[in-house]
């Protein structure tokens, strides 16, 4: 079981590729962290990167169970059981985070701050590649953000994306469902989409998939995508 961490976690920030395979991107892996603590950490990193006092940084972690709502969330999409919801300054609508879900917060200065769609598309590409590594044919959905599995069984969302850009630097990010408790999504209208299901790697493969099994693969593909859109 992953320990709950409220401190900074581990970080790879060496100044050259020999010591940091993610150079020039810093990688901070935290474990399980309360959402509010992670939001404070994002804001700190965002300020430092905008001020050019920190390298572009990818944060990877998990959250204890929590609902978060983006700016466009409607009251009708909120939890039906009165569960607490944290309202945040990202795009998108309401979603759930919990153990078994890899959450990534790329805090990076964009090469083209006006091309937010291009940034989102690169994150989608990375997550699609991760799914393909596990034999899952995931794809984009033109009318809907995130990453989807679409076949004769219907449309199923496997990863969500919601970001904010300020001073040319991104905040918030993505959530890939590896093996979370999907029943939490039944309490809300996930991402404001009422006619589609939510799925996970474990559900699609009909076996338990661990976060550890996925993380190294995800790091590689997200790094490749971020290097295409990040200013160094």
C-alpha cells in the first residue's frame, strides 16, 4: 500500500542527461498526497517556473478519494450523495481522483503559449501510447477531450485531461485510470458526459494492473510529448 505523503517526495533534477534521463525536465514522484497539498505544490512550482527559477517539472502522484470540479461544471453534474467537491481553476468539468489512478501535473513553459489545444493533443498522444503498450486500442474523440476506448461495447473514457495556462506556464494535467474504484464515478456525471462510461486498464484487460506496472511506461511517453511542446 502506498504511504500518504504530504511533503515534497522525490525529485530528479540533475542538470545534465547523464544523471537525469528526463533532462531538461524535472520529474517529481510523490506517492499518495491530499489534493489540496498537491494544488499548493503546483502553485509554488508554477510561480517558480514562470519566474525562471525552476526547470519545467512533471509531478506524478495519486490522491486519496476526492471530487474536483472545473470551471464549466453544472450543478446537475455534481455528486448525488452530498460528497464534498473541490472547485478548481482548470478547464473541463467534474471528475474523480483516487488510489489506483495515476495523476500527472506537467508544470511547463509552453513553446507556443497560445496553442493550448496542441498541448492537450500531445498529452492525449502520450496516454494513447501507454494504453497501446498494454494492448488497448485507445483513441481521441474529436468532440470530447481525454482518451477513449470505443468499440461495439460503447464509448468508455480511460483518461481525463484538464489544464490551465497562465503566464505561458501550464497547471493541472491528466488522470489515467489504472485500477481505481470506478464506483465513485457513478455519483457524478464524469466530465459532464452523461452518455458514456468510465473504464480503467484493469477493467479493459480483465486483470488487476498496478500503478507500478504502468508508471515507467507512462513517464517515457509523457516525457516525449512534453519535449515537443515545452520551452527549454
